[in-house]
């Protein structure tokens, strides 16, 4: 269970993995079975990342923050 921190909704497509990169922007990369895709930055808002937290894009398209147990 995470806390919603992003205000921008990301439109998700099948065959891609979405993550928050080191630069704070949301990126998408093709999954192994998606041969035609390419890596691309999809978010325009930057997320200020904190140490000890995991950042992910939820099913609804918003960015969430969750505290890691052993960090």
C-alpha cells in the first residue's frame, strides 16, 4: 500500500513496463515479448525521490510512494 504522490495520470499501454527513473521522470520500456517497442519518457512532471522509498506507477496511472521495510 502506497501513498499517491503524483498528480499526472499516465496512459498505460499493454506490452510496456512503467517505472520512475533516477532522474525522477516516468519512463516506459518494452517487455521481452514486445519486439517493436522502444524506451521512452512518458511523464512530464518530475518526482522528488527520497531515500528509503519505492516509487511505482499504479494501475490507475498515478505515481505512488511506499516505504521499504529494510532500507
